[in-house]
C-alpha cells in the first residue's frame, strides 16, 4: 500500500506540471488521451464494491465497457479537478486497494508510463515497485498478460528478474523491467526489447 501511495504521489506531481496541450495529447492507451487515462486511473476509488458491480452490470459484464463508463464520467472533469481527486486518494481504496494495494500500484505504474512515454518524459522507477508490478501484471485478470507471453521467457536487463514460459518456450525477450511491464500490459514497446522472442511478441501488443 505504501508503494502504491508513492507511485500515485509521483503521478500527481507529474500531472501538475503538464500543459493543456499535453493533457489532450494521445497516450499509449489506444484511443485515450492523457486526460482520459487519468480519468480512468481514478474512476474506481470513489466506488464501493456494490457500485463497482453495478457499473459492470451496466457494461453488460464487459470490463472494458465498465472502464469506458468510468472514463466518460470522470473525463468531464478539468485537469485541476482530476489532480485534486488523485491527491485525495493517494492511498488506494475500493477496487484499487485489492491485494494489499497491489492493484493500485500496478495500475498507477502502468498508466503513469502510458502518459510519460508518448510525452517523452522518462523516469527512474524504484526496483521495489517494479518487482511486484512485473509479477502481478502477468497474472492480473484485467491485464491478461500471461496470455501474451505464455510461450516466452522474459529477462530484465536492469534488475535480477526473469519469468519462464508456462508453455513450450518459443523465444526469449529481454529489456528493462519497465519495458517488460509495459509489454506484458500489451503496450507497443517492441522497439525497446530484444531477443528472438520479440518477433513473436510484437504482433500481440497494442
């Protein structure tokens, strides 16, 4: 939970420095602007579990549809309002507090990179955040990361971390821990990876 809070605080600091043009720029999330990514990132913290269930029912049981409903609602807020809301919920609650805050950590880390990468605003992510993010991104149902990399061995080049294939290995993918997290999450980061498994992974991204 502390790691998730630190990640969200850093995300809020980043957002406070963005220009109006940057808020409306495309993110790594297909079809979403930076503003819409932020709207999504905070759209579950004010909901009780029963309210999360009702949103999912409204979306016909489709998690992507439920996310779109949240973006539609929270995307109407101004950047200042979104940042204030994020700062008011630095400690995850509700859905994002699940698994001891791991959901909030992984969600915040991935979405911060969804903003930073296309805006050309790199950062150094602490290893203590990257390790749990890598593991949870593989197996969290909404991310479906294991389906993308089930036949690949992943090897981080900047920290001591690797993941073996769950089925017969067809290749190896190497890259920084941050790039691997984003690849597991389905983002188009193949240019930042290397290894004989990259040609297999690239079509599965985005």
